[in-house]
C-alpha cells in the first residue's frame, strides 16, 4: 500500500527577483514485508552499555569466563510507542539501535543503525515493561546463547530516499539527507526545474546473526594487583577500616566479593591503553581515596610556588602512565638534567654562547622526535594527521564516536587508536622533562642578561617571519628559527620554533608554542610583561599534535585566549603551558587547559589569582592514554566550564562540561586516560556542566584535589563532584574550609554508575551539600557501582531529594548488586532535610549504608 503527496516548491533566490527556481517534489510512503536470512560469523563487539559481560546467576556451577561470553555488537534504547512507523505499530514495543559497532556480529549480519528489534528467536517485547526490555534481551543472550550461536531478529527498518531528474540528468535513488539535498538544490541553475520524488518506506525483515566474541577480550586474566602495584598492597587507613567494619556488621562480605569479581571480569576487556593505576583502583575501590591522595601529594611536591622539579614531576607522570614500567627511574637520567645547567652557564657568557647551546638543545629535541615516531610509517603519519582532528571534532559533538558514522569512519576510529600504539611514549616523557626543565630558575635568571649585550643579528628579516617591534637576534637552524625579542613591545604573527622574549607587554597572534607535524618543535619563553596570547585557529599556546610545544611565561598579568586544542594540550605529543606568576586569565572553548590524548598535556600556574574559562573538555582532562594535568599552586582562583554545548540529555538550562579532573575513553573503542585538576591553596570557585569535577567515563579516571584550609564553592550538574559512568573511576577531595557543594541536576556528589567507582572526601569544615533537584547523589551506586561519600568533621548541612542520600538504584545492566556508603564521621550535629538523622547507622535497599557519627 502506498500513499503520496505531491508538493511544488517555488522560491526566489536572494540575489535576484527575476530568476525563479521550480522544484517538483513527490513524497512516497510505503510499508513492505519481506524476509532476509543473513548467516554470518562474527568475532567481535558489544551490546549497548549493556555488553553481555558479567551476568551471574547464583546457581551456576561453572563460571563463564569473560572472553567466552557471546556478543552482538549494538547499542540499545527501549521504545514503547512505535506509532511513527505506522498505526499498526502504535502498541508495539522494541529496542532501538542507535549504533552498530564496526566488524561486529550485528554489522556482518546486515543490521543497521536506527533499526528496531521487534522480536528475538520468536520472543516478543510487547508484554514486557519498558524498563525491562534491554535487560531481558541481554539476559536471553547471556543465559541461552554461546559464541557462534545464531540469533534470529525481527527488525523494523525505516528507509528514506529520493530520485528524480533535471534538464541534464536523471537523479538516481539516493539516501535522503537534508544537507546533501540542499546542496543539490543550491547548484541548480536559474530557471532550471528539478523534479524529485522522496520516498519513505517501513520494512519488516528477519535477520539471523551469528553471535561473536567481544573485541579486545583477553584469553587470560590480567595480572593481579599485587603484581602491578605491590606498594599499595598493604596500604590502609581508618577510612578503609570503617568500610570493612560496615561490610562485616551488615554481613555484606559475599556481596562485596561478588562486586569485586565483576570489576575484575570487566578488566578482561583490554585495548592496550589501560594503566596499572586505573586497573588497581577498579579492582580494589576501597583504596581509591588513599591512592589518589598519594598521587596528588607526589605531584604537589614537584610543583610549588617557587619552582618546578621537572625531574620528579615527569618520573611521577611516566610511572603513572606506564611509559616505562620496568625502568622508570632510569627513564630520565642525570645527563639530561645537565643540559639545563650547561644552558644556564652559557647565557652568563654571551648571547652567541647562549644561542649555540640552544641549538644543541633544539637538536636534542629533534633527535627525540625521530625516536618517538620512528615506528610510524609515512602512511601512518598521513592518516593520523588527517583523521585525528576529525576524531576530536566528532568527540566534541558526541561521546560515542560511532554515532552517525559510516563504515569507513568507524574503521578510521579504530585505525587511529591502533597506530597510536606505535608511538614511543617513554621518549615523550623525556621530552616533557626537557621542556619543563626550561623553567630552571638559574637559566631564567641568566636569560635576563641577554638584554644587556647590545648586539643585534638577523639571519632573516623580522618582517618576513611575521615579527614586528623590538627584536635583537634571529638565528636560522636549517629551516628552523630561534628568535630573541627585546625588552620592549613585540608582536609575533607567524609560527616559529623558538621565541625568547626578554620583556615588554607583548602580543602573540601566532601559534605561540604550539607544535604540529609541520612545525615539530615550538617553544616560547617570555621573561616579563603583561602579555596577550590570542589565537583564532586550533593548536596554540603550549600544544603538541605529533610534536612538542611549550609556553613558559615568567612574570606579568597575562591573558590567554584560544579556540580549541590549546593551552597545555597534547594529542600524540607533548604540550605544556607554564605561568610562573601574575593574576592570569585563560579563555578557551573546547579541548583546552591541561588536556591530553595519547600524550602529556599540562597547565601549571604557580602564583596569582587566576581565572580559567572553557566550554567543553577543559581543565585537567585525560583521554585515551593521555595524562591531562592542571596545577594551580596558590591564589584565589575561579574555574568555569559551561555555557556553550547543551546537555546531551537535552535538559533545559543545563550544559555539557566534561572537565575539571576528568578521564574519558572512546566508548567501545579505547580506554580512557587520567585527568587531574590540583589546586594547592586559596579560596576557589568551581563551576561546570555535566561530567565534571573529579570523574571518569569508560575506563577513564579523574581527580579533583583541592588542598588548603580556605572555603571553596563547587557547582556542577549531572555526573559531577566525584562520579563515574561505565567502567570508570572519579574522586573529589577537599582538604578544609567551610565549603559549599551545589548540584543543579542529576547524579552528583559521589555517584557510581555501571561498573564504576566514585568518591567524595571532605576532610574538615562546616560544609553544605545541596543536591535538591537531583535523583542520584551523596554515596549513590547502581548497576554494579561502588561509591564512598565521606565527610570527616564539621557541622554540615545536607539537602537532597527524597531517597537521594546513599541511594541504590537498579542493577538491571548486569544483575548482582552495588554498594554505596554515606559516612559522616564528625561528632558535631549535622542538619538533614530527609528522615536520616544524626547518630544513625543503618542499611537500606540492596545495598546502601548510612552512618552519622554525631553524639
């Protein structure tokens, strides 16, 4: 049966009122029924966030190993009203498929994104409740199927296409896409008529897929925690003991052990980018707070208000990211440290001696560049150069890279990750040390003496290099340049390899210490002045994309403005921004301010009252195998990441953030990295959108640590303030002060979701926790989550919606249980707006535990 509508569209082009374009468009709608049997073998991929790992029935005698579990390879969303597919489907229920994973059983069988599953092996969804559709389908595969078993799926598929003709050609059947259709119309000549018919079909088809094996599943269990980080095996504190006591008191040992076993099974999925630190935390979540404290203390000892200990910082970083697991202490050698001493001494002698030593430093970095990327073929480099920025752009649009992607794009997503395995990351951390070690105080002190030389020398005219103002020296090294700007005003407009500016309120309109494949090394050292760094293109202000970039600004109240991929950003490279003093302002949009994917990116600000502003993926973000670090040593600072991208949940008034100590992976493709925001002193304010302030997503780990005794303000929304989602870990730690935590919406203040670990630890102060309008907060856990909310002391105020504190939600994803702990250890009297009272200890649900230690 077909119905159609004919529609004539006539419009007047903007440029003239005399020329008309006439288009005839006919819309067709049809419903067809036919059968397709596709019997194909698959070897990979995941069902939804509902991958079929981890279902465990208590009466199963033999445990099914993770790699033995069958896998279809789709993401799923329940649908209870399919009227948009036709009236006959108005009472039907099914599972919508937004993504079909690359090379999965589903893809090989011919399943497509936006298909609807109506039935599976003659089982219908119609009598099920909507919230059970995904679980029942997953359980059926887990319980009834094995790898290489067939599953017959009844699929509802909507198809739209157009065809037609114009004066010169016949337009073949083409999938309907409004953008492509608009382009075709815009190419139409004046007075030319295009006649199109646009068809919409709904087909019911049957597809038989052969279930496969999930990709990246290991055949043997990962190494034990005692083998990968033995130094943490015997570590403990009173918090761990309290949790152990509560588990024992409420006879939850079996439940806890079962949850830990599920975390351990989750670790069998390993894409090669999982860090030991994450793996340990994931399988021993009680130790997460003490491990996070230990890590941030090591970093804080390396970065203080007077100087940076680049050796210790990069040893800590390299060890954290497993850059050289067997020999991390020899990764950075004393002779590397001697280079900066030689450089400092040369600057005392003369400007020519200094430049000669800088040339040697530059050659050292170029040699390390060759070593770092030596295993990449020319075709590898070309693909990375083209595809990686596209991946970053797509990631800004959606956490799921494969959403809306065609097969070729999905292939590139995985190819980029595979090629990134070839990079020598131990060499990247050696480069990172050499860059950060340029902050050596003696070297910087001696650099000031260059302004006294009175010498001028130019191997190239400043104007040709885009330099205007006070310049005293330009030295050419093959095709690279070292520029020394004078103590007056200088404007830099073109990319350069080295800029050492001796003073003045300078203007940087160029890449300013950002390196790419064409400009492999880019370094800016600015000794003093209130400088302005501004860039309208990506890659600026201490960034490295397949290269090494550094901005080191020593003194002044500076302004940094960028668009994206800037301000301490590393993508398959090293990118650092170091500001030693001044009240500074940092403005960026996406992917700024201490972020990294496959590399080390940092923003280190040692002094001043600073302002950090971003829109998305900013302020300590670690993507796949990236360490993203933002450290602010002192001052009363403000951090803001919001205001541009609407919440992916389409919540009015709520924005995305993905920031402020956030580790994230490419879901279903590659594990997340480690993101850290560490503020060491001052009364600070943090405001961000969703997924911000100490959290992790898809095997990522995030830490927001705020030291000092001053009072701070935190404002976040869905997934914020110590959170995790989908096999991840996140923590927020505040050392002291009368702090205020506000949750605007959603999961907040220690919320663990789907095999995740989350914690919020406040050590002291009379604090306020506002979670009204949220639904999952303050020690909440679901779908095999583990959450710790712990306030150590003070007269605290707690507000949340009914049942918000230590709330346990469903475990439908994987069965089993979750554990959420709300613990207030202070003896002081606290204020609650729910029925939970001071001096109360009890368990509710399965399983959330509440403890208030008030007298």
